[in-house]
C-alpha cells in the first residue's frame, strides 16, 4: 500500500487523530475487563506509542470508505479499546458506525462521543455527523447479531476472534441476518502469512462464496501486508479484502 494509493493526507490525518489520545486504557479498566480487550498485558504500554507513516489497516479502511458511493455503514467486529474505531469516528462523515464486542465499551473511548442513550444491549452515540452504536455481545451468538437486523453494512472489518470457525460464523451471521449490502468492502485482520494456514483458508473459502453468490471477480478477493494497531512496533499483519467496488491487489502493490 503506497502513498500514491492512500492519499498521504489520509495517513497524516489518521495519525493526528491518534496523537490526540495519550492513554487508551487504565489499569482499573483492564482489570475489570472480560478478557483484557484482546490485548495481552505485556503489550499494553505499546498501545500508546506514536505510529509512523507506514500504512495500517485503519488507513486502508478510510481509503475504502472514500470509495464507497453511498453513506458508509461500517461494522467493526472486535473494537477493543477503540483505536481504529476512534479514528474512523473522527474522519468519516455522515456514516453509521457499529462496534460489536463482548467487552463493555472502553470508558476512555466513550468519553470522546456524545451519548444518545441506551436501547437494550445497544449504546447510541454521535460524533460529528456520524451516528455510532456499540453492541456489547458475543459474535458467536445469533441472538446478539439479530439486534443489527435491518442495517445493510457496506464496510465490514473482522478483527475479533482470529480462528477459522469464527470467520465462518461471522459470515454465516452476516448472511442469515442479511447485513451485507450489494456494494461492499469486507476486510479481515490477522490472516496467516502462509496460503495453507487455517485462517487464510477460511478467508479464501468465504471469498469464493462471495465470488459465486455476488458475482465478485476473483481479483476482488486479495491479501496485502500492512501494519496493525501497534504500527511499526510489531510485525506486519496479513490483511484480507473482498469487495464489489473494483479494488484489486494491483492498486496496493509495493
Ligand atoms: C484485536 S482486538 C480488536 C482491535 C480493534 N479492532 C482495533 O483495531 O483497535 C479483538 C477484540 O475482539 C473481541 N472479541 C474476541 N472474541 C469475541 C467474541 N466472541 N465476541 C465479541 N467480541 C470478541 C475482544 O474482546 C477484543 O476486544
């Protein structure tokens, strides 16, 4: 993913957003969490380190959002402390954004948003022109997914439980509850680096299903290596993309 593809202004703006937050989580919040917001304790200090200009999956998501013709309806599976969700809430406009995680919303994240009340397991917020919802629930539970019925998402980020069976489950839920728009980009974090890895094989199988069912050309399903939530402070992530809007790996060649 090069700067000629991702407008350098996207990266600069995303980094500026992150710099505005110096602490993503407190010991107290971490201790009272269900499973540490998916962050091993030894990595906690790294959450606050500044990121360089190397593209991350957040930059990719903003790049994709800019290419979707309709208002963005974004679903993030696995929000954690909210580093990615926060940036998108700041830079998108007129979007509907839903975060789904079995942790309660990180109180440090929620204080950046205007609360619009609670509707069952859904907490409602606004940020600028964006409408936000946080669904505290289990991504394995069809009942929890049913709370989202009626929304058609055109940008989905799968970043919760990086196990093949959960990737299949998420896809099954998106299909069962008719949550995926005809025009869509779906992005998966943390696939295996190797083609034969179990998570990559699940991604490829889901990609084939989407190709068959929705007429996506084979080149609409691809993988790229990008930095993740800790940027240059950890290894590159293998990111999977399936889309109906004409994005191909060629656009992201290094
Ligand atoms: C890697 S973190 C997400 C990072 C975040 N997307 C970002 O970029 O900043 C994974 C999150 O998935 C959540 N998670 C894992 N399994 C889940 C499940 N079955 N249901 C709901 N949330 C789950 C964890 O609580 C954790 O917060």
